[in-house]
């Protein structure tokens, strides 16, 4: 991890998360775009967060409300990107 391109962080509920450095993320996007992988990667990314939000919608109405609010809050930026992608592409599940 010390020489990795990833950064390790813990969520408030002590869940280990990995984050890619922004410069690496931008480089990967540039490399994927001409290879026609970008759409597939974005669809999988969107699908993951779509499922999380659906599960979280039920979770915030359950006894696990605090856990779900924290988790959705932790992933706010990713969820926001997902929503922007849906609007931009017109693709919906």
C-alpha cells in the first residue's frame, strides 16, 4: 500500500475502502476511451451504485437507518456521478 496507486481509508463504521488517486483515475479514463471499454466500465459502475441506492432506500427505513445514511453519505460523490451519467446518457435501469 505504501507504493500503491490506491489510497486506503476507513468509513465511519470501520469499513475499509480503497480510492484511486485522481491523476491515475483521469489517466485510466483517457486510456479506456479510445479502446471502447469506457462505456462498459461506466455501465458496471452505474449498476453497482444503482443497486446500492436501491438497497439503501429500504435500509434508511429500517432499524439500520444510521448505517445506511452513513454509507450513502460516504458514497455521495459516486452516487452524484451516477445520477449525472444517467442524465447525460439517457440510460436507465
